[in-house]
C-alpha cells in the first residue's frame, strides 16, 4: 500500500495541476518532479506520473510520455489510475 502523501506533496500536486490547466507545462513538470523526488512511493506518485505523461504527450514527446504511463501500470501497487495510464500509453 502506498504511503500517504505529505501536505507539501499535496500542495505541489495541486499547484502542478493548476499550472498544467493554464498551459504552464514547465512549471507543472518542475513541481511534479519535486513531488516524485521527495515521495516516490506516496499515494500521489501515480497521479504525478500520469500528469507528467500528459505534459510530455502535449509536447509531442510520445516515448517519454509512454515511459511515465508505463511506470503506473508496471508498478507493484494497483493504481486507480492504471486503466487511464494504459489508454494514454496506447495513444502515445
């Protein structure tokens, strides 16, 4: 079972999602990388990887996007994001 994410990681993810929604991919990516570096096995790790994949997909870096999606469905943990990651991975 993944660890519960810290308040800092939750804020990083929320800020990254907002930046992504505003088209600020570099800012979003930096926040997600911080989150994944600080808490790579937290319950937000799969959300962060999915959003990183979406950023790379939007930049047309399809292999990199696929690699982020693959991390979700190859994880030892069953993620609620797994099906979404598989669909996006196929689109990559």
